[in-house]
C-alpha cells in the first residue's frame, strides 16, 4: 500500500520527542543500548544528530520526511526506553541545539 502525505519540518519536530548531538559523544560506550531497525547492519557513530520517536508509526513518518528531503538516516531501537526508536541523521531540524 502507498500513502501520500505532505509532511513539513514542523511536523517532523512534532513526530520526534527529543533531539541531541550524536557525534563526538559517549554513545559508542553504550552500544548495547541500540539495535538497528534493519537487521545485520551496524550502528554508525558518525551521524551528527539523534532524534527519538515514541512510536513506530512516528518513526515511519519522520523517516519518510527525511527520505523525501534527501537526508540520509539510520533507525535504531532504543532498548533503554521501551518502544522508542532513535533516528540518526545529519539533519539539524528546526529546534537543534
């Protein structure tokens, strides 16, 4: 099934609940915390930002927005926060720190 939606940068902000810098932090020391959404891939610690989504549906829509604007990204299940999915990307968003 294919669904067509118009998603804006503001919508992306509302689909994500938290953002922080990813590159240059100690995330690699917490490697067991994250599991790639796509099996048999490795977590890339070179992305600039991490965004968290509360639900898989929010993740799908936020990831679709990034794809539509040509921003590469990686999805990770966050095992420390039940149900949350993290999106890694170089996209700074509208409310980046």
